[in-house]
C-alpha cells in the first residue's frame, strides 16, 4: 500500500476556525470553498471544513463539493472523516446515507477498565 502525504497548512485551518468563532460566515465559506476546490485535500482539512459547514445555514448547497472532496481523499479514511460525513448527512436529512459512515466493527463503549457493567 502506497502512503501519500498531503500538505495541510495549519494556519489555513486556524483561519477557518477563527472566522467561524467570530461569526464571519461568508469569509469562512470562501476559505472552505477554496479548500474543497484543491486537487488534494488532507483528512484534517476535510474534517475542519465539514464541521465548519455544519454551522452554516445552507448545507444542502454544499453537497456536491463535500462529496467530491470526500472522493479525493486517500482510502481508507480515518474516524474523523467518517464522523464528519455522518454528521453532514444527518444534518441535511439523509439518515440512510449517514448510516453508511458508522463503523462496521462493533462499537467500543466508553467504560473504564475498572467499571463494572450492571
């Protein structure tokens, strides 16, 4: 299996987060669009962009860009990417599509090793 290293500019991700935190939605969306338009996108960039989009009001209009960017990611994708896609599809009312991103292996519940199950 060939590993590909993607360039991920941390400043770029901080810019998106900053715009979102300041309520500067149009600026954040502009940076998100530019990120999704890149030929190669990292999993971290994808995750940051989708979760920033989830705070916008026009999620459905981004569907093609989100799906296209997702297809450009190296496979298999990590849990953050699956979580982003799951949340995106639930947010646009596509529950059946969202369920495709649930892990196939049995879920591990958040229990301490010392905790007893009733």
